[in-house]
C-alpha cells in the first residue's frame, strides 16, 4: 500500500492537478479580496480579518503539502516560556535562508501556532520615506518582540528540494527559536548593527553545531502537534475546483470536436510548462545573480581604473 501511494504522489498528472488547484483557487481568492474592498470604507478592521481569512485559505495549501502530503517531521528547539508566546503577540521573525525549502518548514511551524497568513514587506509595494517612517512608528508601538529562527536539515542526507516535497518524499528538519524583547535591543544604529552581527554569528554557530552533531544545543525540544485546518481547506479546494474540471474534461473527451480537444491539450501543455517554471524558481541554483553581477561590474571598474592610473604614471 505504501509503495502504491508513493508512486501515486510522484505522478506528473497529480502535480498538474495540484498546480491547477493552487492557481484557480488563487484567482478566486484574489477576486474575492477585490470584491471585499466594499467593506474597507465601513470597517478597516473587518476588511483585514476578511483578507487574512482568504490568505490563510490560499497559503495553507503549502503547509498541507509539507504536513500531510510529504509528512514532514520537524523538531522545534525552544524554551517553554517563548513557545507559549508564539501566536499570541505581534513579532518580527528572522529566518535564515540557507536551504531551498527552509521557508516552507518555517511556514509549517507557523501554521502549527496559528500564525500562517499573508507575508508582505511592512512598507507595502511602493517604498517611500513617509511609508518607511510610518512603518517604524507602528513597529515600535505594536511589535514587542523579535523571534530568531534558524532551520537546519540533516547533513548526512541530500538537501531536500521543493520538488521532493511535491513528490511526497518525507522531509526531516530541526529548528531553534529564540525570542527577544524589542526593549532589550539597542536603539542606536551602531549598537543595533553590532547586535545583528552577533545574532547572525550565533546563527552560523548554531548551524555548524547542528551539521556536526545533528542537534541544536542549549534549548529543549518541544513537540507541537499538527492542526487539521490546512487539510480541511485542501479537501475543500480539491472538491470545489476538481469536480467542475473533471466534468468539463469528460465532455471534451466524449463529445467535443477535434479542434476543442487540441485547444485543451495545448492548455494542459502550457500549464505543465508554467508549473515547471514556477518550481524552477524555488531552486537555489537558479536564484538571482544580481549581487554577483554587481560585484563583477565593480571589480571590472576597479581594474579599469587601476590600469588607467598605471598609464598616467
């Protein structure tokens, strides 16, 4: 039975259906958010709750894939006092991005604490000095803590990819979390910068120790059980989106013209191509080369300037 189920989860047609569910539900959620803007003039708080509800309905598909499809296993190293506060207060979460799916593991743990929602830059989509100043003011007034989260995967196993999770392969990881009060973080730019450098040095040391021993040190492991909200939402989306799809495909196969069938085949091929492109963007090796290009350009300019100076001499 286990072998058959693993084979089923590895099928491309299954991944195609999952992509269809995600894309179609995303379009519907975006439309509902747009329609829901009629609430905004009357109650901004109610509209934000409405958007959060829809955002969770969409993003919970990722935690479902990690929790239930891949059956991912994650150990959380955290003090009992800090764990009790997760999900009960506003916070800034600092997560390392060392692996291809460390963000997915963080989302999975966030869902277990009822924290999974829409992730945006605090300033929104258009940065301005005014928005930045407002963001800083709100952060000081309403964000009391910073949560430092470091995710690690076993060094004796190949680093997992997003495609491994989509294919239903079991993923194991560990993470260590520490909570800091904003009031304890230095306020001056120089001292805060040093605090950040010390924090990331500690994160690096945590990862080095984990790779060497397979464990994080200094904090106990607390087992956080999975919730059933994400799997319930995924069942809903599967039924809501796939029943009309299969009805339509049955019509195309049995009664549609050859031209109609060719058009549908072209759409399926396009969707498969799009799915592979989107998964490709999650791969670390295909990340942006902007920083490297900028550094290369700076080096070339420096070499050109040096050559010019030598000629002048």
